[in-house]
C-alpha cells in the first residue's frame, strides 16, 4: 500500500505537511488513519487486528513536492521519520514559479534534480515517471 500525500508547502512549520502524511498512515506515530467502514470499500472485518495494524505500518508513505515553498523546505520535510518516498511534481511546480507548462525549463529541472539528490542523501527513495526506457538514464546517473 502506498500513501501518497501532495505537499503543497509548509503549514506552520516546514515539516508539518510531512508529519501529517506520516501520522495519517502509521499507528505507531499516533496515526489518524480511519477504518473506512463505507459501502465502497466493502466490509472491513479485521479492523484493529495485528494484521491490519501491520499493514498500516508497512505502508509506503510517499510525499509529492509540488510547490516552490515545498522545495525550499525539502530537507525538513524529508527528515520526518516515516517518510519513505518522494516524487517531484513538475506541472504544479512550474505553475508555482510562474512558468506554467514548462516542465523542461532549466529552473524546473534544477528543482527536480535538487529533490532527487536531497532524497538520496537523506535515504528517502525518489520516484520519477518516465515514458520510455531511454528517459531513465539521467535519473540513473543521479544515483
């Protein structure tokens, strides 16, 4: 299970959005994950069981960095215990710096590289999306 939380920027403290993302999924951190007793998820019969709690603990907590303010406070966000993965969002990021749709603009590419390199340095798995295998090379070169 992957819990993906978009981090649109700091709220109160630079790491607050990441803390909320982790707390939403992990019981050990005082998690606020609900059981989801709704018709659309079917019947939930193992609520609170050791297997249910373990599944929440095993969830991959991924954060998405989409705004300039999130890039500015990246290290604080990725240093939150329980953040497992990060993805850079070039579409929203380009909007946040006033160059909408320019995903290949040098400023966007620099921010993406900063996110990936910071994640690797802090032991957080970076995630990228590619369309063809040859697009993997620049990311593999980063580590």
